[in-house]
C-alpha cells in the first residue's frame, strides 16, 4: 500500500495542534489543553453532522461511563471531594481525546501521519532537553527543561520527569512501528541509520529523566521489538551500522568524561533509592494498600474512591500507589479492576495476535510500553494513554489487520 498518500491540510493542522497541546502542556496556561480538545471535538462533530460517524466507538464510550458510575458509588464515604471529582474529570478528558482521535484519523494514512509527526516532535524535544541537561552538568547553566533537585532530571516541556518520559516512550513505540512499515524511507540503509540515531536520542532522553519505570519499559520494549523482528537485524549491514554508530557515540562521550561521571553518580543514587529508598518504599505502600483493600467488604468491592488512597493515613499510607494496576484495585475495588481487565483485553486483542505472536496494529509497541511502565507509575489516567486507546480504535476502524 502507498504510505505516502497526501493528507489534507486541515487534518495536519489539527493533528499538530493536538500533539502540541499534549507534549507542551506543562508550559501552557492552565486548561489550555482541555479547551483545545473541546474546540477540536466541536469542529469534528459539526463536520460529521451530515456524514457517517466512525464505527466501533460504543465499547470505549460505554466502558468509560460504566467505570465512572462505579466511581460514583464511592461518593458516600469519600474523604476529599475535590480530588475525587478530579479523578472523574481525568476520564472525561480521556473520552474527549479518544473522540478527537477517532474522528480525526479516519484512514490509515492519517494515522501514520499523526504517528510520524508525534515521533519527530518528541525526538526534537528529547534532543533539546538532553543538550540542556548536559549544559547544566558541564557549565551550571540552568534551563527550564531540566529540574535540579537531589538528582538532576530532564522534564522537557512537562515540568515532571515521569510524564515527560511517557511522551518519549510513546514516541519510541511509534518509531519502531513506523520503521517496520517502512514509512520513513524506502532505502533500507537510510531506514536503519534513521532508526539507530532516533533510538539513541530517545533512549538518552528517557535515561536522563531518571525514571526507573520508563527505562525498564524502554529496555523491555526494545527486546520485544528485536525478538519479533530478529530476521530483519541478523545481517552484516545492520550489525556494521550499529557498530559504527556505537563507535561515534563512544568517541563523543569520551570528550565529555566529566559529564559522564556526574550522570553515572546520579544513576547510582537512583539505583540505591530503588533498592533502599523511595523504590523500596513503594513495596511498603503496596503492602499497606492491600491491608486497606481487605479491611472492608465495601473497599473490596468498589474501593476507597478515586484519588482517595493517599487520605488513609491510619493505614500508614502517605503517598500515591505508583502502580496503575493496583490503583484500579485499591480505588475502585474488584469491580473496577475487572472493568480495567475488560478494557485491557479488548485493546490488546486489537493490537496483537496471540496465535501468530505478531502485532496487528502499528500502535502495539506504544501500547505495550505503557503497560510495562504502569507497573511503577499511574499511567492509565494520563492523556497519552487515551491517545493510544484512540489510535487503537482508529486503526481498527480502518480495517487493517495485517501483521507488522
């Protein structure tokens, strides 16, 4: 199929606006991203008022409102109504993103364009942020793209290293899929060079966030990608290209040895924290969370309520769950967790063929990376997750079911 079919200018403008409202949201005025979503969705609905609406939208919309209903059931005993309402708003915003993506990306060509633009934008952001990080370590000049605390961490335009790392993970997943489809270049050598350089920029960007969950997710994602596509890379040209790139990188690193020493020291601090400090503390939080979850039949069934977990200090809980799966379980109980499993299985089925062990959607790698990172962060309430859900549905609606 022709992957370079022209995309109309309106779609391009809306796609870039949507991407920018997400990846630059940390430096935009409050609620700018949400207002953009509402405005764009209004345009989509007006344009579709006399035309055909995208199919297969019912499941995600129905799921969201059933889940919100489940959260509403906890309203009788919540301890902080403001944070509880905020939790509900997370999912309403998620549906806005989902609808915009499904309405906007009505063909596979538009989906590829969106993924390509997102990938290129986050690669540029990663490059700028990494340079700002190195600039601070080598000269002490502080740029807002970097947060200086106990550890110097890249934050991009998010202001938060963990959320910034999610955008890079999504870009990494898109990059791997676009490479598999040959979107970037028809020349195999050019594709390899672009892949390796882009992987390096994104991986360094993820590393400099010092987000342990994102780094683990990136490594696992690359391993899965190379396992699925091992035949593509087991050849002399691919191996030589990788060796040449590594030599260049090592040479450049050698010129910045002091910077490398500082990065190494900060890495060791993060590893130490993972074993003995904040990381180990998460295991204690999870244990206390299970004590809370099992302390009441009501908590077991429908949970303590959205964003309410941190309010139960009598169970020695003074922090957030930092695990997307356990957050569903603790805050919406076994019913909410089952609802999550239904959503997860539906999305997974639309992206991966278990019988053939091969992806059937270009969104699979990005989706998979978020599933891994959710083991240590609250991923399922952020905008990027709903962006991925929308892309999965948009691709499914396009009728494509061929493997990567």
